[in-house]
C-alpha cells in the first residue's frame, strides 16, 4: 500500500473579501501545532497532514486541520477560505511573509511574484522510495495532469466576478519559469542534472523553487503532484488523493511489467491540454451543459477523465479505495466541481460578505455536509 499525505494552502480574508495579512496572529493561537504553517503571503496558511495509508484517516486529519485553522483565523478576525486565488483583490507585495527566502524570490522574479501572489494549491505526496522508479512515474504522469487540473479547478473568480476560467491560479502561476509539466528523464541522475541546471542557470532559486507540476519532493521520499487548485471541500481533496495514489500505483505497475505508455504527448500537446483544462474546467453536471456560457465548448477533458478512471480502477480495487473514490465522484458529478460551486454561490448572492461567508462555510466540514 503506497502512503499518501497532503499539503493544503488557504486564504485568509476579511468578511468583505479583502485579503487579511494576519497569518502571524493566526499561527500564534494554534498552540504550536506545526501542521499549520505560514505561506508565501501573510494572508495565506498551509496545513500539512501526516502520512496515511487509509483515506478515511486522511479525511479525518484534513478535516481537523481545517477546523483548527478556521478557529484560529476567526480569533484573528479573518475567514479561512479554500479557493485557488483571491476572489476579489490581491494584496500588495508588502503582504509577503517576512521570510528571507520569499524576499529573494520576489527580488529575482518580480513579475511571477506579482502574478501568482496569493494563489493556493493542493499538493499530494505519494511515497515512492526508489528514486529511479519515481522519475519513471513522473514522465508517465504527463498525459494525466490535465484531467487532474480540470477535476480540481477551484479559482473561477477575480475582482468579484467570473473570470471565465475554471482555474485562474493555473494561468497566474504560468509566470513562474519552472511551472510546467515534468519531462521524460532516463533515471534519477538525469533528473538531478536537469534540476541542478535550472538552479545554476538562474531559472530557479533552489530545489523548493522548482515549481514542476509533478516532481520528486526535496524533503520527503515522495512524488509530489502539484497541479491541483486547493480544493473547496475535504471530500474534494480526498477524492484527488485517492485518484492520484491509484494513478501512481498503476504507473509503477506498468513500469515494472515493461508496459509501453498508452500515449506520449509532446510538450506542446501537454501545454495545450492544460490550458484547455484551466480555461474550460470540467462540466460534470447535466444542467451545467444546458447553461454553458456562450462560446464555451464542451470540456474536452471529460473524455480524459473517463480514460483516467478506467486507468486507475484496478488499483482502486486493490487498495480498497473504490467505494470512497466513486461515492465522492458521484457527489461531485451531481453538485459540480469547486469552480462550478463557486459560480453558483456567486450567482446566488454576489455581495462580497455573503460570498466570503458561503466559501468559508464550505471550507470547514460540518457534520452531515459533504460540500
């Protein structure tokens, strides 16, 4: 059984939607829980789960972490919100967390810093100790990144309106020079040489500044899949984690049995698929198809998602995750992705205070609520 862990990034917002740069105060009332940490800006937090083999236990810890962070945010006068980007306005560079490394990043990459400030992602770590094997998996992940992005798109709003994107976070983070899909490397030595070239050439500040959409973690013996927006609900996050773990297990099995990859898309094809996923998201509800905005085509990644699910179904059965994943996916098909749910909330009541309250209410799990 492969292990799995999750890092989730969150926004801290004022009730009127303005960013609330109060992370230092929030961390001051979490009783030293090192699973809740500061992030790039002072209006963000990150939570870090432990290592799990069971999705139900991962769910329980993620839910607990959201409750802890939300209570601390409330004491600091802010709302904890799970969205891939600030839905109203971002803070100035002065709201960067007072950390020497973050300051160096801002000085070296000012354009990327401004464009991507405040964007929030969900990073899933899957334990793979064999680095050569892990690098082989990275290359085979490339065609599956777009459906993972479409499934988890959760940043449709900017300046209080629908941006037209499912994930404006993806568009914003493309300003980082290393925010791209992994390549196909021969082995771990080849991967390490490529990473070192990025750093020595000034494309990345350090290993942590290599923002590949999937990479080997610089801290843990894991593959880190970084494509997803932070998810609106814990159930969305656990759905992602279950699919990602099953996908990694499947690709490991393919490599060990010498199976040829079904598809080997070029860099341009991968980028085109990712751009389409970020723009159009994934229409998973029948009614949403009827109310699609003019000029918005059906989501091409719907077919990719079906292919992904076919790919991982055997691994889900072997891990015992099939029921948990398919029940969550069924709920998502009925109620929409995070991006679709945000749009629905915005249409229902576009007032900033009402929208922020609705997002915050869906960020923190409550008994009997899945959304």
